[in-house]
C-alpha cells in the first residue's frame, strides 16, 4: 500500500487521548508517514473529527483496537494506551511483524520486579529484554533496529536530559522537582482534573511515590550513571502543556557542567543548552520536540541546580515517539518535527 | 437546640458540590446560623474536611441525605442537589416542617408543562404553586413567609437583574449572551470540563437550547414583564467563578434607563448601578453576593446593551440563598454576606 | 538575492510585538519566502532570539525601521506597528517599490474622515484609494495586483466572515459581541493587561466605542452589504490567543443561511461552516489561519445568531497577512499555512 | 479620635498596589481598626474606588504619602511601598510617634552590609537594630512592643515556616524551590508580567540570585538555626495568588519532624501541619492568613522534603501584617483574619 507514496503506513492506537491526538497531529503531516489507522475503544465507529474537530482534516474513522486489523493496515504502530491496557496489544503487534513505539509504561523497565512492584503484574515480560528504552539522544543506535521501542515517560525524559551528561559527578542525594501541565495526566474524566480544581493552584502529588521515580533511577543506571538516591516530587500546574524539571544536586567541584552539556548536546538538533544561569521555560518548546536546558553550579560549595523544559506531549510523549520513528526509518530525526512554538 | 445560641440550625444537603461547599463557607461564618448537617451521597461517612480541606474548620462529618435525620437536626435546609435528585427530598423536608431553600431547578417554574418539557417528569408538582421564586430584590415579601424558596438559576439571576427594571420598554427580540465560570456547571467529572479542555478557549454551548432560557422567560412574565422572544447563548469561560450577562435589546427612545435602574436598585445593598457606558466585571463581585450593572442606550436608534456581573456561586447560587435565608429570618439581608472580593 | 532560492525576500517591520513575532514564525518556515529583515525600535542591535528565544532559529538581528535599509534587502514588507507609527514607513516602502501588507489600521478606511474621527490625522491619505482591504476571501482578485494591502483588524475579520454571506438579509440592528484573547491588545506594558488583572475575569471594554466598529461598518458596505446600525461590544478574555465573535441579528424568514454560507465558503480552504446549531470554538483554530462558522436561525421569529471563531494572531493578523502574501505571489493560498492547532 | 469607636486609626501607605489593596480589604473590615488614610503617588486626588472598584465601599480618597498628614490622622501605619521608596517615610512615621508595620524590605536585615549588597544604600540604617522581624509565630513577644515591625518577605515566610522547626537537624545544603503567583511581583506595568507572557508557562527567575535568599539565611540564624548554604530558586506561576515553597534538605535520622512541627505549631491558630506525606496546596489558604505544612522524611537515607503553602498576599504580606498589628494591640491574633478560602 505504501509503495505508491513511498510512505510508511502507520497506526495510532489510542488516538483520542492527549498523547494519541498529538501523534495524529504530527503523523498526519509527516512526509514519510501515511496514517491509516486510528483506534479508540470508547468512540469506535465515530470519525476522529467528531471527537477532535481540529483533527477532522485526517478523514479518519475510529476503530476498536484489534491486532489483526491494525497489522493488515499498518507497518508501524504507535500505542498510546494506559499501562496494562496496552501490554497484550503491543505484544500482539510485535508478533504480527509490526514495529511498535509504545508511549505507555509497560516496556520501559528491564527489571520486571520493579515494574510489578509499581504497576502490577506484567503480561508480556518476555519482551522486556528486547524493548529499547527510547530516550533517543542516548539510544538511537538501538532504536534504529528495534522492533519495540519503549518511549520514556515525560518526567523521566525531562530529568534524564538534565542529569545524564553530569551523572558521573553527582552526589548521592538527588532531588527532582517537576512541574507539569495537566495533559500529562491524560484525558480521563476525574474530579481533581476539572478546570475549577486546577486553576489558581499548584498541586504537589505523589511526592516520592510517583511511578516515574523508579523509571528515572533505572534509566540513569541504564545509561551509565551511578545508582542514585533520587527523590521525585511532581506538581500539577494550571497549564495544559509544558514540563519544567528542576534537579537539586551535589556536583563535584571539578565538574565542568557547561563543557559536559556541550559535549552531550552540541550536535543535537532538538536540544538547546543555555548559558550558565539562564533558565529554560516550557513556553519556548510548546508544541515542539525541543528541549531547553539551564544550569548553575557553585563549584566551591559543590552544589548545582540543573533544569530542563520540554513539552510533555512533545519530547515527553508524541514528539519523541516520532523522533524514534524517524530513527527506525533511518531518516533525518527532524522529519515532521520542525514546528516552532506558537507564542504567546 | 438553637435556644442557647440564638442561632437557627441549618443543614446543607449536597455539601461537596460547588454550590453546596459555598453554602457551607457562608453559613459556617453566619452569625445567625448553626450549621449542624452536611450531606453527601458519595462521601457519606467521611469528614467534610477530608473532601474539602479548606472547610475542615467546620468539624462536620458528612451523612447521606435522609429526610428524618435532617429534620431532626435542622430547622432550615439548603438543598444543592442536581435537579430531579432533590425533588422528593425537598418535598419531604417541607412536609417535615422545615423551611427549605432549594438551589436546584425543580421548583422554579409555575408551569409544570414547561418544566417537564425541559427537565422531564416532575415528582412533586403540588409544591410548584407554593414555592417562591427567590430573586430576592423582587420577591422578598413572599420569601419572608415562604416554606419553600426556589433559588433562581445563575444565568436567570444575571439576566433578570439587568432586564427587569427596563422590561416594560423592551422590544420583542432579546438576546442574552452570557459568559460563565466553570463552577456553574458543577463538580461532576466530565471530560469537557477538564482543565486542558477549558483553558485558552471560550466555548459556546447549548445556544438557544439551555434550560435557563425558559426560566428567564417565565420569570420575566412573573415579575410583570411582557412575554419576550428571548434567545439565550451561554458560554463557558476559563475561569472558576464569575458570570457576565450581556443583553442586546431594543429599548424605547423615551426610556430613561438610568432612572429606572436607580429606582429599582438605589436602595439595594447588593446592587451597584454603574454610570452609563461603564461596564461591570465579574472580578469585582467575586466571592460576594454583589451585582454590578452597566448599560448603554442609543435613544435615537432605539437600541441598548444591558450588562450584569455576578459571582455564579454568590448571587447566582449560595449568596442569594443566604440572602433569602436572611429574609426568611427577618434579619438584615446583609448578615453573613459582607465579604469583599479578594483581588487579584 | 532571491534568485538562487527562488524565494521572495521579505521584511517584518515591528517583529517583536505579537503580530510581528507570529509573522516571523510563519514566514521563517514559508517555502516561498526568505526572511531577510526584522525591525524593532526598542531592541535594535539585539538579536531577535534575545527577545523571543523561540525565534532564535531565524538567526536574525533586529534593526531600527529604515525605509532605505528595508527596501534594499526585501521585496515585500509586512508592517506590524501601532497605527500612526506606520503611516510614513508604509508610504515610504510603497514609494520605494516594495509591495506592502500593513497589519495596522492606517490604510483600512476609504473614507479619510472616518479614519481621522477615530484615529487622528492621517499622514498618507493619498494611498487610501489604492490600498486594498485584504479580507482575502472577498478581495483576492484585487490583492493579487495590489501594491498595498491593508490587512483587516482581528475583530472586523471575525465579524465580517460571519455577516457577509447573509448581509443582504439582515435587519438594521446588528449586535456584535466579541471575546478576544489578550494578544490582540499587543505587547505593550500596561497595568490592565497584567496577568493578575486579567485572570479569573472577563472584561468588557470600549463598548460601542471601539475603533473596529466603524471598520466593520465601512467594510460591510464595501463588500455590498447595506449600511447597518452595528453595535460592537468587545471583551477581554483570560486567554492568550483566540477570538469568538457572536452576531445577534434579525434575519429574513426566507434567508437560507446554510445555503448562503455554503455558497460563500464551500470551496474556501480556510473556512469551515458547521451544521446549524453547532458552534465554533477558538481552540480549534489556534495557531492557524482557519475560520470556524456556526449559526442558528429561527425563521418564524426572524432572528439569528451567527458566530465565528478565529485566532486573532492567525486569520485575525499574521495568518491572513501571509494568505494575502500568497495571493500577491499567485501561489496557493495555503502555502506556509498548513498548521494544525496543537491541542490541548 | 479613636476613643469614640474604640478603634485604632490606621493608614495604608501605598494602597493601590496588590499588598496595599489587600491591607485595605482586611483593615476596612477589622473590628479594631478605623482605616483613615490611604495613599498613592500616582492616583493621589482620586478615590480609591476609582482605582479599585471592589474597594469603593471604603469611601476613601487617595492622598500623596506625607508623613505629617499621615501622623495626624493615624496611630498605626502600614507601609506597602517598593523598597527604597519607603525608607524615609517609615523613619519619619516612627519619629512622629506612629507604630509602623513595613511590608517592604528595608528593615528586614540586621546586617546593613548584606542589605546594601543586595538592595543598595540604606537611608535609615539607625533603625535596623530596633526593627523587629515580624515572622509572628517566632517574634510575637518583640512585636507586641515594637515601634517598627519589618514584615517578612513572602518567600522567606514560606520557607522559614517549613524550615525553622527542624532547623537544628538540617544538613548544610538546603535547596528552596518556590512557586509564586504573579501578585507577588507587584502591580507595576512590565512586559514580562503581561497575561500573554505568563499564561501556559512556569518561569524560573533569579535562580540563586533573588534578594529573598539572604533574607532567608539571616532570618534562619536570627531564630537560632545554623548558618546554612541555602540556594533559592523562585518560579513565577500563571496564578494570581498563592505560594508553594518546597525545601529539599538532608535531615538527621533521629529527627522526629512530626513531633517538632507539632511542638512548634500545635497551638498556632493559622498553621496546619498535615500528616506525613500529605502535601499542602495554595488554594486551601487563598485569601487567608493561613499556612499549610507538609513533609516527608526518609530517616534511613537522611533526606527530607518540607513544603509550605501560603497566600503570598496573606501570610506572605497583608495577612501577616494584620497579625502583627493584632499582636501590637495585644488582641487575639485572629481578629479580622477569619476568612475562609472562597473555592473554587
């Protein structure tokens, strides 16, 4: 099917949630993708445009997620379902020969015991070894040939992008204070996510208890960092999109953070490292796959503050998923990801 | 029971919704009320403070709504339940000898056919004749002795306060364009009320189809206005509280709106009529029972714009309910309603 | 200079305001444009990226607006300056042989007396006859060959798109109630535009006194509508972008609004006419040049409500300017304007 | 003058800024205060109601700040001016025999060198020794007899309330990550405070460079804490009011934070210490003088997160100023401070 256009046929499984809809937005304009399938359990049978009018231009009708139907119509599947709900579907799609980018949490851990402690029983643990943790800047070689890419969580993406370049120089105690837009919590109807509950407030939640904390810890080790005593404090902001992650750390006096960041990201198309003391802001990366990083380091005192800003639906979800897709295709990682924030 | 304190024992039925919680806030500080009962179906058995921490000072435990239990502990009941859910409870409380202020829609109509067309079957129609439509400035005499006060809807309150003083001079076609905060829609979990769905948008909804349109029409006639061809267009704003109602009307050349407003509201403690051309803003009345009214009239062209601002939870719900309560008690209507907006 | 790329060299005069920055965002990604000049009085000498970090990718340095310098480096100029400030610059650029799209108000009126009543003395009235009022859908033939396009105001664009197709059937009294994001008011520092003054409020302002009212009236006549008694009531919303315009009108019983809208916009790439009773929302067109139109008409009563939603910086300013630019170039009007709203 | 009413005559100097207006709101309803003077340089000659319509009930006319005029009409002055602007006025008022609560920064430091390093020359350093740093819970004995109370900054109030009870057990490195509403930055017109610049973003600013950092450090020592290496990272939130302060610290294994907080605040009327792991939210204290404190401590790892929520205009400014006023008068500290947050 994709022969005539030269495009890869792609499916978005879970297309009406926030990450899924952002995938549709990006993929429907991607020069190398032909979006052929969009699924939704609740709205199967309706058009995508009837749920999200701004996506009516896709002309897509929603179907229920069915491995066979997806496998017939697509070569690559993006899965944006709640964890657990996606496990068997992802496994089925991989078995059917599709390459899969899973935006959910099910395949992000190598240690199944950690996963099961935080999430419950895993129904396709046999795939954990094979799955590639797709923090693209650190995994692009593996992503290129992967059958299954586990797209990192939004919070881990933000924290890891700031921490990894200096990880070898960190003290043991690491505090990550993250502030996220509400779209990171998904589109399910919950009282605590109502406009009137969120506006004019900032809400700390799951302090030290969020499932992204063990993902940060395991991923730090995965990419060569020491095993840190990391404490994660997420906060809900009255904004729809955007994620600021502030890391409060001890940092060796002889660590040259500026040089390490430059070495890590100097050639990266999506990462901007700001001068010491200049801080990132989510608005600058809104609607994009970009990352801004800021830092300040008192060498004498041995303390530092490392901060990143991403769009939780961009680099924190759909954007990075498309970046990984580009990587899997072997095309320029920037394909289909050239948006500029529409400010204000 | 109330002897020792000299206070009237009051109950709030449906205390965890937005109108109910605002009633608790006001009544727990009211010098003539002793708040003895707060009910919630979902959270019965829990403390009110566990649901709304800012109301923990009340020390109240939530119970399920039970006519007998409420009647034993309270003399006046404020009912803030979804329409339909409250009909039998209100009727039961009245039969049990309590005086009731119903914040819901069930007893606002005199014409049961109109009610049933818009809301469905009415289960206590026998009370419709007796119920007093509590737009206090226009009904205080009846409210004083009422057993059952039907508190007006937020939208009708806003529109009627602007329209009634000049109603005899209006042309037939009346357009009401209202802009409301989300708390007016209640605290039920709905996807369309999520922060991320509401922020950075204004959403017209139920244009010409909102249940408050027939309430406006019937109430205009009730207070002596002609039967107008009123078209109501509500909008959802990205704010928690506040309601601006703009009435676009034809107005007789010989109508002196300024004088009519002064005559209607010059002595009213909660109403501020602004000079011609100065427009009201919801922020000025936030958290209060106050009303601001603005107007502009081109006598030559015979057109006018009449605008009111209220807090949809204040004069639009709990504030007016307390005003009616004061009226029923025969005390100064300002008792317990002396808040000033906490701006910004 | 443009030979090698086949691109037209363009300048943005006033590149740091909201409309100017949006022009930069659009033009820097436009396949037929080479953005060579960006000006700012206040920030001349600095890079555009130092003022708006999200535009750093342009690599542009800001210069003071100088007709000669602009004329040397660009073939088409977009001018986004406060009215009055731009008059002489626009005239100079036109005299220097550039084609100009003026986003400001100076050349929108044919009747200089009306302009001067509302804005003050006009310093280049000789150009008023030549200037084309660039509501593209109604003026594209003239825009194609124009030296000077006066880009319509955001409010007139919203109102006219809803009113023009049915204008011949309107009664005399027309009320336009518009609700706008704050970016429509520009980026100048004013107390009343501070976050804390705007949030949790809706502010009516300049009711019946806004300068866009006479622009609506003159433009209606320009495009063949009768001379209406139009009253315009703008409101400031606590959102950054977006404009909803609600027109409350009398409409002939024999007017088939649906057919007229279809006839007017059925082939228009940027306009979506919704089914009767479905209402537009600004969020659907955010960041785009799109227009959504909704309507409801009671033929028996002869009243109607006509509503449009645009992005005040998109179709209301920079988007339409680029649409006009495409028209001037004779390319597809959609070039560089294929964004989809990034929701939520 | 105050004899007849039994009320103390009070002045608010700088009554149109956010802290000043909140002082007016509180003092105009305070049972022991008679608000006789409100000043504004910019709006002298106008009524307070013409600037802030919601304060029109005060009936006050604004005058320019003049020590003699204030001294004649008031016994206690609240000064809410930008630092520097207030120094001579405060000194003059004290010399004239008034008791003064200064909401500004000028008299918060004991070490004039620290003040001058961060703020510039001090024009009344002779008063620094006498001024009482009015973090009421820790200074009420001194406040009672003070002629001059230096009201703490909003950020130091938030951080100190969380840190002081456990200060003796802290490790050297203390990170304070604070998130504030925009009213904390005052009401001056600045581009970066425009609605469109603030919405849908969180902005880190003055990281490690904010003037409240040395105030925190000096005040910690003042109240008996060791000299800590404290690093302060403030952030601007898209909310009008509210301040969340998160302290990331090392804490001794043998420190029983719960007991220490209980000991410190168990009897405090304005402070709520939440159970371990439950986190405070600014909305719960909005419009009030209340403080919520949350904490979590891993004794084994020796790390803790201590969090407080205040209203930056309440306990962070005007509320605490009134609390200090009550203290100076020897009345119950809760007088005039019994508001409940008006949620949502």
